[in-house]
């Protein structure tokens, strides 16, 4: 049976459940990427962000509790599609440097999706006047995602990764 949304609050809760699923899945995905990356800086970056993402999960749970709801997730098709793409590339890549490059791009793509998710939730929460108990944890997650995106961009242009880029371009 299809979900029914009669109010913006219903839609907000639906989206919050999707964000909860997204963050929980990303803990698992980031763990795999940290293990599979062959570049130490990339591997460490994903391991660190996995630990931060565990905090994101807790913050989404805070938002649920502030609404008087038990945390509940619904499948987020976007994160599942990103994970499917990751699996396809991991199975088909023949050069570890290509995998590292893919991981950097996939990380930036994912951060942009997360930022947009939190921006949307915060806009709805503001219009619904849900209060700081709901919005503060979501804003902290949004800010953390923005920082992670900036770190990935910096990593992708870091001089110590020059050998990686040189090996991939003629």
C-alpha cells in the first residue's frame, strides 16, 4: 500500500525516515569504502567520516524523539542506487587508482545529496515551526556534511595525490 501524506508534517516525517535510513546505510557503506580504498588518505578519510556518520544517526534519532516519535527508517532509494553503482564499479574496476578516483567522486556526490536532504528537512521544519529540539540536530548534520564535502574537494586536489591523477591520465 502506498504511503499517504495529508500534511506537510506527514511529509516531513517521511523524509526524516529516509534520512535515518540513509545515514544508517552510509555507516556500512563508508566502512566498506574505507577498507577497499588503496590510498591511505582516502581510506582514513572514509573511516573518519564513518565515525562522524554514526553521530549523524544519533542526531536524527534526537529529532525523532523531539517530535515524540520512535526512530523509524524507510528505504531511501537514492542511497540504495548509489550503493548499487558502487558495487558495479568495485566489481568491474581493474586499476586500484580508478577505484580511489571513483570513491572520491562518489563521496562528493553523496555529500551533496545529504546536504540537499537536510536543507529540505530544515525548510519544512521551519515552516512547521517544529522548534530547536528538532532543527538543531539536523542543522549540525547539515553543517557536518558541508565540512565533509569541502574536505573531499580538498583531498581530490591534494598535491600528494598527484601520482594518482598522473597514473590515470595520459
